[in-house]
C-alpha cells in the first residue's frame, strides 16, 4: 500500500470513492471540487483506493479513512509511517475526522515521532433528517428573518464571529488572533457562506457554511448572542438554512462537542441526528 498526491487523472475516481462517505468528509470533497493541491490518496498494490486525506501546508490533516479497522490496518499504518518519514510532521497543527481514523494517525505520530497532542476535542457529527422534529419547530421564533450576510452587514455581524471563536474555538484566549479571524470571516462573507438571523434588522445569531460538497454541506459557527438564547432563534436560523439547501437536494451536517448538551438539544429539535463520533486534536 502507498500514498500519492491526487492527480487530475485520479480526480473523478477519488470523488466517486468519497461519495458514499461524503457526509463524513464534506471538507475533503469541497477541497477536491475547488481544485486544492493538498490532497493525497491511499492506494493498494493494484491501484485501488483505500482512503483520502488532505495535508494542508504541512500542518493540518482532514481525513476519510473508512478501513482502519479492516484487514488492511497494518498496511495502512506502514504507508502513513513512510509518508510522515518523508514529510516531517514536526509542524503539524491539527488532525480532524471520524474518530477511528484520527486515533490511528495520533498513534503513529506518538509511537514513531514522539508527537503528543495538547488538546483533544470529542464531537458528534450530526445530519439533518429527523422528520419527527417538526412539532419542535413550532416553537422556533417566527419573527427572525434569515438571510445571507452581505459586505454591508459584515461589520455588524463580525462581533458575533469573534464571540463564537472565543467561546467555542480557541483553547487558549491568548492565542486568539482577531486579524486572522477577520480575514477568514471576510472570505466567507465574500463567498456568500455566512447566514445571519435578524429581528428588526438587528443581527442576533449567525452560522457559516464551512464546506460544500456534491450532496452535503457542513455548517459551523452557529452562535446566538447570550442575551437572546432560549428564544427559538437558533432553531429558526437552522431551519431556514437547511430548507434552502434541501431545495437544492443537499443535506446539512454539523459537528458539536459531546459535552455541549444545550446545543445538542437545539440541533435535535431542529431535525438533526447523531451519526458518528468525530475528533479534532491539536498539537
């Protein structure tokens, strides 16, 4: 088994391989669809595909490795050992994906290279598809208007993004970089990927479309101002966005910290259900 960079000749085969796993790997599918050059393919001796991952600028890994508990586990480990030996993992920042694949890569980096993570985040990956949740949506806030955030609104919505990152993303407040946060936020706004919920033209909640694949989208950055929580705003926002994508035959997914019981409850009442354990580790 060996690992090689994605080529144009392999592109359609890799997308076809990922299609059954797309809801586990929306980020990877999006990267490939947008022509990213950081994609690698795990292949067998006869050229068959056994997994796909991105090695973003040598620092972050997103992976889809559905066979790590199969008969080829030993060969997969050897292939990744050779890969990391050729490309030093010294500056690796994070690994994210379904829990079993993350655990495999973490073990290799610990055993072979002495790399231990500083922070491990446990998440549930959820998909929108619980039709029995309609009765709960009756309690969503009907006053909320849901729209894409425009450049005109960006200045008023950006404080919600800052608050979200400080509350949910950075594990050390001293590491928060507002300039980097702003640059990333402006890119999402320009791409039409930020949705905002307003009442009387005042932004009260927001979310971001983190990635969009062929049939699935990954939502992230769901945030409501603390003063307005428990008022049905997040339900209305999520319902509005998921309905827009449903009209395009696309299913919405998101991940949430396993300890964030309040958020899980909101997502479940908006029609989301858990379908796998997801893990992000930071070095």
